[in-house]
C-alpha cells in the first residue's frame, strides 16, 4: 500500500503507535475489531479505521509539494482542500490563499488571478465550469489537482451510464463541493438529478410509481436536475451514484428503494436500473463499518463517544449519527473545544449549531465501573488532533496509568493474539 509524505505535525505519538501495532498483526486491515486502551481511570475504545484516508493524504502531499516547489509565487486553493479547520489553517499559514468558500462564494475574485499563479484543486474536485474559467485565464489546473481518485471513479461511472443512455441519480448534499462537482461532470454526459436523502428518494419513488402528478416534480427537485431534464422520460432508466462521504448504507438503501419503484412500474425489466455498487468509497465505508462494529462489539460497555473533525465535514457528521443513536456523543473539531472551566464546546447536529456543555464526563455508571469512551474521527482529521483530544479526556478523568505503560500492554496483547 502506498505511503504519503505528510507533515510530521499531523502524526501522533499515541494514535500512530496504536495503528502501527495493529498493522504489524494485520497489515491488510481485515480485522475490524476495535482497540481497547485501559488507562485505569478510563477505558478508550478506538475503531479499527478512522482518520486520514488515501484521498486526504494524497491531497495533503500534493498541496505541501506545491508550496515547496513554488517559492515566490502566489498560491491559491480553489476552496477548502478538505473539511478540517486545522489543516486549512496550516495551509493558509504557508501562504496559500482561498478563492472560494465551501458554498462556492467568491473570496478572491478570479479576475485578480494571473496565468503564472498556482491553483490547487481540492480533494472534492471542482466543476467543469470552474475548470474552464481557470484555463481561460491560463492557469495550469492539473499540476496540483488533488481530486480524490474515488471521487473521479464516480465521475467515470456516471459518464459510462450516460454513454448507455441512463440517467444518473446522485445521492448527495446539493450544496456540498463534491456533489456540485459530481453533478457538473455527470451532467456533461448524462441527464442528472440530485437526491439529498431517503425522504426525497421516497418522493421520487412515488413519482416513478405514478402516485404523484409529474406536474409537481419541479416543486420538489427545483435546481437539482440537469439542463433540459424531462419527466417522466428521463427517469425511464437510471443508476444511483453517491457523494463519497455519505453513509454508504444510506446510498444503498436509496438505490434499493428506487430500483423497487422501477420494478413496480415496469414489471422488473432488467435493463431499467444500472448497478452502481462500485462507486461506494472504500475508505468511507471502512470507517463507518469499523465504527458500527465497535459499537456492536462493546455497546453495553461504552458510556459516551467523541467524534473529532471539522463541523462542515460530511463523513464526520455521519459517524456522529451512528454513535449518537446509541449513546451520548460529543462532536468536537479539536482539543481547543475543551474549556478551562470544565465546559465543552461541541457541534449539535440536531440544531445545526455549536453549543457549550457542562459536566460532559458525568454518566450514570454501576458501582465500581470504569467509564468507557469511544474515540474516533473523520477521514479529514489528522491523528495528532485525535491525540490531543485523547489527552484532554485523560486529564478530565485523571489518576490513570501512564500512556507508555498502556501502549506496552496493548502491544503485548496484540502479540499474544498473533501467537494464538
């Protein structure tokens, strides 16, 4: 497996060692069992997969190479390279400016760009329209293009569907950079439609089954379809692809639901629905599977969860959803959210706002039970950030065992498992 050259500041002395110990016994990462670190005063459960994925490490390596190779030049990120405030702030400190925000709003006018400027395309990719605008200026957009290979895989699959005259239904958040990019690329070769969630898929299914009047279609999906989209004609045959950071199970459920709607309408004709399981991102799926596995294996023991990542990170928010269905869950972007008075800044997915909580560590425990905390992070979060959150958790529970002793015991436990 390829390794990437990322700044040492993103690596960690604790989480990195745990991952290295697991890799010695299971180099292909087939064992999804979580890791348990017993600090005496608190136990920490780490899912098998979390943190930087292939696409993120690839993007970070390219971005820092751009800085090193272009002294004296103006460097720009088209928008946030990944949805992590620490990484984006560090890139900004290296002299990289931002052209747009995450919603596509202009920060630096494109008219101010010069042909010799360096523009880094983010891991989410970008639209064909923005590519054309940059190329018209004379900017080389390929040299430092960090678009995730798995995002590009979705684009290629959409193009294949278009060539076979299938419509492409995209499961994604309409305003997310990746969804905007995927919609742009898909629309260039296929009729395309964005569906945000299962609720919208249910509505679409009702249209397909003839339970809703097509005249009301635009009221439900305004601004979500490609130019010239016709109903019901353009929903005769289609396949479902995804924004790679969505819950894989949700994408599959939406695809299954819409397939059933087609079968109801057409009597199960085989050529009406295209299988697109190959567009699911393995890294997102592994992180989600590892989290649900950790919850299932030790759900009676885990008392609360921490999920670390940017508050605008789609894949991180879905990990939060998985955890908060079962236990109190704190979504924090960094260790700086731990306030000096014992409070905790966190993001509430239900209200969509950052809030402050007191006594977050207080949980109802049986007499003598040591609290157990699930700790994980999104695919755009560096292990060093998780490390610092871990240290804050240990400080709050206090009086525990030394980290080196815990890591030594963990390494021995893994070695024993290998010898069994």
